[in-house]
C-alpha cells in the first residue's frame, strides 16, 4: 500500500472566510462541491487542506483524509485488526471509493482512493 497524500479536514461554517484566510498562506481552491472545498499549494499540489460544512454521505465529519493507492486492501487490513468502521466502504458520486475508520484517539479518518 502506498499513501499518496494526507490532508486535514477542518469543520467550517465559514468556508469563504476560511478560503480567504488560507489564501494568505499560499493555498488556492482546487475543488468546491458546496459542502467541501479543497485548497492546495500551487507549487506543491499534494500540500492540501479541506474545509467541510458536513459530509454529504457520512454521519460524521472526518478529522483528516488519507489517500491510498488501494483502499480495498486498507479496508481489509483495518477490519482484520478490529478497528471501528464508522462509515462503510463505498463508491461516491464525486469519483472516490472510501470508508471512515476511528483511530485509537477517537478521531475519524477518511480513507480513500480515486477511481
């Protein structure tokens, strides 16, 4: 398994203001689905942060996202280890396959692969 990127997910009711603030740090909006906006560095595209009002299909907002090359393999490993799956493995309409898992600190992690 290869980790492709890791990005924090910041719960936000002030997405526009947050986008402007992170713009001061050099981030530019690269995706906006209305409920989630992703900002990235124009010079280091894998340096990203997401702003989320509420997840569209899951019951909780994740703490961070981890993009991997094989989400099915990670899901199998996490299940075998007995970790709590918070949101089931599924294909999403915006082009990712993902699941949520709770880490030992209680934080919810969105694990995904792009399709």
